[in-house]
């Protein structure tokens, strides 16, 4: 994005930048140079943006947005309409809108690389992964498979995807195929819940061994594995937020799901809370989280455990709606 002559808020402007982040809190977001775009669950999951110049909030997409990414100054987002999942493209202001594809198999069954969109459609429980150049909209089938496919990711001529053999079963596997060798696919791993990507790394919790695993996509080797992980709550840049049991520092009280942070690059681990955490995410150096079985509040602190604040409490309006978005986080 082109920068204006206004002065941007920085991390050093702690009060100002924290106020901007507090508007986003635990909602799904995309951080750009001048704005933070986020799906506001308290506003029917519509897409908004907040300015880093003056904290002004603007409506960008006036529909219930299921998923959104920003690629080269364009927003791609999915909505559900008449039992179809539509993929739509617009500019950063939400204008110049057009429909890229009308019937995706899942809300995240697409990825974009080098002006090519890779997406999956499903017919009669058979999935077709296709590629389409955004410039001419001509598509071609790259891969065909049974089962339900979602969560496409491009990495060095390979398409990674999640496949479920049956829509009502929880058993999922992570597979990949090379776009130039379409007849062969390979199993990367089996997992619980979600799979996350960061640069050349993949992060997931293995289903067979109940271990949290970080694997290098280039070498296909594990670089880190631990059983000391109950749930992976999200990956934000080079940090993994996860929960595990432990004892509080002062009272030595046992807590089942304390919040921890793992640095993917250094493999250093840091404990962030002494309470049970059910949902969490990171914006810059601030951690936003929800305490399990306590209240409807959203809590904020920095990674050093300072600047603590309750963003929402149980009396705040819109919390019941906000809780719905927790299940959308990845």
C-alpha cells in the first residue's frame, strides 16, 4: 500500500497502537501498512478496517464474510449465498467487486500465488482442484480426488490440502501434489483440528501420536516435536500460541490449559498466563485471550505480561455474537 504523509502509529506509541489493536482484539484480522482489516463478529461478521493514522473504523464489505486474504492490493473473501460458497475479489476500499468463482467446496478451499488462484470445487463427493489465471479467468483441472478438500496452500510448485474421507467424520489427512506431476499425491501427516503454515514450515498436532510437530516443507523433516501441548490455538508470524498444563508461580496451583508461546525460529518457549485459556491470538506484541469457564471477557496483555486490560466483560453488548467468531479462528 502507498504511504501517505501522515505519521503512522508505532509500537512505541503504546497507548495509541494498543487502542487500535483493542478494536480488533480476538477477531480474525489482516495487518497492512496503513490499516488493520478484520471481521467484526459484533457487526454480523462484516469486514471492517481501522486506520493506523487516526483509529477511524470503516466498513469495507457489507456482507457476512467467512474468510478473507489480501494479495497484491486486492482483497479476496468468501461469503455463503443460497447454499453456495462464493469467492469474491475487490480493491482495498471494498470497491471494483467481481465474483471469481461461485461454488467453492469450503470457505478456505483456495490459495493465490503469482496471479494464479488455485481452488477446489466439489460435485457428488468428488473434488476437483483447479487453477485459474486472474487475468483471463481460464481454468484447468490440476487434480481430482474423492473426499472433501479444504485449506489449500501453495509452496514451491506443490499444493498442500486437507482431505476428509467423509464429511461427517473427524479423520483428516494432510496431502500434497506437484502441479507438474498431477497423477501422484503424498501423505504429509494426520492431525487434530487445524494445520498452520509459516514460511517454509508447517505446524500441526499429530493425530496418531498426540504430538505438536513443526516440519520443514523443503526437507520434509521434523525440526521440532513435543507432547507437552494440549491444543494449538494459532500461529501468528513466527509464534505459536498453545496450551498445556502447569502450576502457577505463586500458589503452585495446578492449571490444565495455561497459555504458552513458542518461537518457531529459535524454538524458545515462554509461559504467558497462569489461567485456563480457551482462545487466543497475537497482534504485534500484544496477546488477546479468553479465559475458559470464567466469563465472556476478552483479556489483553503484552508478551512480557504487562499492560493488562479487560477489553470486554460479561456485561458488554455483542459478546454472544463475538463468541461465534472463535470457531472461525485458525
